[in-house]
C-alpha cells in the first residue's frame, strides 16, 4: 500500500516530529533595536546563500532572487558578480493550507509585514469591511504576533508590537518607512521598482516585490528551535492543523485509520499537506489524495469526502511529509520532463543510492559492487527482508497522479536488475584507428549503453523530444522485468536515420542495439523466433543473417576503396535493406564481385583479405534456402519490426565479431614479434 509505505518512511525519518517547522528561503532581515525602533546602522540586511544550503533550496517555500553588484580588485578594474539572494532558515510552518488572506508566523512577504503595495508603494487602508486578500494577510500577520505575545509575554514579541506602533499602524508613516525608495531598473532602465535600500548605490538595492522578510533584534533571530516561542508554536500548530483542542468541532469525527490501523483516531476532513516537487504542479503544490462529493455517485454509504476512506490527521500529514522528503533528495528522485521517478529503501540510503545509480548511470565500479552484493551470501541474506519501493509521479492540475507503484523485497529487485544487465549485455565494438575508420570519430559515436538516459535517447532526435513515458518504461524493465516493446519502432526508426548520417559508425551505437536485444529477448515464446546471445549467433534466421551480410558487404567496400569511402554501403542501403532485404541484398552481392576482384589484383595483404571476406560471404549465404529457379540464396521480403530488430543485431554482432578477430590477430603478431 503506497500511503502506508510513505507513512513508514516518514516515521523512520521522524518527519512528523518536526512538522510545525519548515525550511524557507528568506531574502531580507529587518533590523530592530529592543525598543522597536529601526537599527541606526540600517533597516535592512541582505541575506545571501551559502554552500551549506545550496542542495536544500529546491522545493523550499519562497522563491530565490538574483542580483548583480560591482566588485573591485586590487587593480581597480571592475567586474560583475552574480549573487544568489536568499538564505535557508528553519521557521514556523503554516498550519494547513494558505488559500489566501493568511500569513506565515514571523516571516513572510514584505507587503504582508509593512502593509504597503510593493509595486505602487501605496499603503493598505485597514477597514473591517475590506475583503482584499492583501489587507486580510497584513491584518492576520500582526494578529498572530499579538496572540503570541498575550500567551507568552516574550520581550521579543513586545519589540515587534512596539515596531508596529512606531512605523506601521498609521498608514501615513508606512509610506515614509526608512530605507525604502523607488529605483529605476529593468533592461532598458525605464521601470520604477520599490526597493529596500542597502548602501548608497542603486545596485545594492533589493526589490521588495515577492521578497520574504523576517525580523532580527540586535542581530539576533527571534525564532529558535527548542525555545519558548517554539513550544508555543507547537501547541498552536497542533490545535489548528489537527483540530484536537477542547473546542474542536471534529472531536466527534473519530474512527479507524486505514493507514495505521489504529482506532479512535481524529479523522482528517481533507488531506491538507501539499505535495511539492512533482513537475507541472502549481507553486503551492498538489494533493495525492482528494475527494469530491458533488455527485451522489462519488459517495460511499452516504459518507462525504475523506470519511469515505478514513485516515487520521497524523497519518495524512506523515505520508505527505514522507513523499516531500523523498522528492527533495536527488539520490532518490530523478525528474524527466513532466514526471518524477522516486526509488528508495527505508533505513538504507547507501543501498538506495547504489541501486538508483545502477539504472541511471552505472559506472564499472558500481557494476562490480552490485555483483559482489549479489554473489555474497552474507550480504544478500541480510537484504532479503528489506523492501524496495519505486513510484512514478505526474501532475494533473492540482492533483498528483501515480503512474506506477512498486513494492517488492530486495531480492526480487536484485534478481530483476541482474536480468536487466544480462539482457543488455553485448560484445562492444571498440574504437580502433587501424580498423575501419577514424578513431576520434568513432569515440564521438560511442555511448554508455547501460545508462537509462542513454537508452531513452535512442528513441528521439534530441533529449528534449524524449517522451516521459519512455523513462517510465525503462524503469519498469529494470525493476519489474517488464518488456518495453512499445519502444522498438522508434528505436529502429532512429537507427535508420543514424545510418544515413553516420554510415558504418552506427556500430558504435551500442545503446541502440542493446535496447533492441533486451526487447527481443523479452518477447513471449510465440513472438520470439530466436534468443539473441551476447556474441554472434549461428542461426538460420533470415533477417539476422541479412544483417550479417550487410556488415560483410560494408567491409568489402571499405577494404577495396582503401578506406577512402564517401557514402558507404550502410549509409546508402541500410534503411532499405533492413525493411525489404530481397530488394537490396542481391544487388549488393553483384557489386561485391567487382570489389573482391579489385582486391585480388592488389598486394598480398589485399589478396588475403579478399579470400577471407569471400569466405565469410559464402558461409552466410549458405545459411539461406536456395531459390528453386536458379539456386541462388532466397532472401526474405518485407520484414516486421521484430525481424528488423534481428536484422540490426545481426549487423552489429557481425561487426563486433570481425573486429574482435582482427584485434586478436593483431595481438598475436605483437607477441610473436617479441
């Protein structure tokens, strides 16, 4: 069960224990003295990011701003340095959903604190009849502080109220607030922007619009973890978020929680903790669970909204916090266009990182470490009870959509990943300058063939054109032993296009051929006419052997032209030969006669090559049934996509086999000369 797994993750990370706090990016600090007056040294302090919070900024509340300043070096020459404005702080979280007209406790946008429109500079006029969200938020911010001071009597809150008395209550004083002015900014320097003035230069000023502000009193933060103010906020948050106080209207709404199995729990009327970090969700986030009672068909047993599937307030918050935490971690989550794929193991982040690394971008070290784990009885037995979880998420408006959910024991996913590598395994064509082509050009075409990114790239012209479902299909193939056969037509199409562009260099596109091999080997027995091994196969399969023939014919042309080939056999004929071999192969065989004759008239090395290539050609042709009319080999006609895949692998594996033989002969000559 997905929600239970996310709840367990939240419990293991103790996320619910600090739900009343959240990480927020704050851009400016408003500096006060203890009596509530502005600090004589300046009203504003700019807060810049540091290295410690750079990895945690993604998905945090508030936005980041960038600004430029001029810096001088010892030679007095000036250069522009881009600074990221905003530092990460642990601050009180909003208890529920801020749907408008509300403010965060102690830190929020400048407009909500100062009571002015940060675009025009006009003050908000407070009257009880106003329904403006801006005015409501301004009023709500200071009401929170008044309530907190009445409950705690803290001097720091008294300072804030004194500040309000001095500068905020009277609208005429707000427009004269210290160190705020309009600055001409914009690309054409024609836009007037209300800014917090820091220093004398306009370059140092920071626009107030959508800028998050907090207070400091004599350079000290007001809010600290485990302080008296924190204890106060815990009570307020719990009462508002979970409605468990003595005056709560929801005390009677108790029941069995479907996630925890606990009875007499306060049931959440709605799951109010938003999910953030899924591509295409609104900035406020979205919801994994939501209800609609607009129609009687959407009600079960006359129960409304969340009471159709009761979940306790605690569990509803916990699973959302767990998913948000997973989405915030790069080692657990990858985003591909409009989806997010998360994979994790509870209480074992190192193993989670290793498994994700194996599928995303496996290095040789990761590959070796995986096999050590796999074949080590001690390690493997300890991993069997653990569960591997993987989920694919997308967005639909304000809702989070679950496209795939996997929850299996670790031994199952290890077994499937091992099959994944076995099905992708190929004899790799190594780049070699002395064998059919330029070494640097060959390296350009080489790809890491076990990488999901690389395999997904086989289906599209450029990375931005890869469909998001491609990544999901490949993850299913790796973790669930599924067959991504829907990708086969697009891979073959891109391979034909690559053949026109690259010619014989497509033999270095190991990722394309590895994906074709995986798809063909995972077909059911009815559709699979042969099993493709790592090395060249001796088979009577017509399409496979046609691919082998094209590889040998390409070598014959290359050798006879002394490596000076323009548009080679592959670039001119691969597309046609891979779809309708009988239209192309006989013609190429006739052309090869003149190429072989040319080699036989050449040097002794050319004559030896002619005999070797002719022998290969005859051996492959002998695998085809003879035509009844003239006894010539009978080649297949129109090929379906599976047969086109076997053609491609026949071509590739023949190239790999020939090169391997060449390298072995080359190595034996070196040994004999020594």
